[in-house]
């Protein structure tokens, strides 16, 4: 397991185990938070009241994606990992 974390640290350019732990914490908080925040937004937009799951579920997934991206940077900034996650998002979306 230790070798896996070392490879992950090398791939992400992380030097310390503390930073790796912070990255994991940011991912965990952001994942949970984006799902929680999307509920009230969907209620506000009236999407949660839709009867048809074939419409409601894809709309929820589409909404969670941008909420996650924004929340990721906010939570990362709170944990001092903004630069890492900004660069990660640039790689995800191939932005130079």
C-alpha cells in the first residue's frame, strides 16, 4: 500500500504525506458537500419536484458537476491546497 501512495505522490507532484492527507480530505469534503448543496439548488429550480426520474436524475447529475468544481477550489483554498487543485482542474480540462 505504501508503494501505491508513493506513486500517487510522484504522479501528483506531492512531496509530503501531510499534503497527501490534505488532498484526500479536500476530495472527501467536496464530494459530500457538492451532493448536499445540489439538493437545495434543485429545490430552488423546481427540479426535485419533477415526477419523471428520467429527467430529474440527469438534471441532478448535470448540476452536481459544476457545483463540485467550484466547491473543490473553495475547500482547497480553506485547506491551503488551492494551487494544487487549480492545476489539477487545468489538467482535467486540458486548460493551459
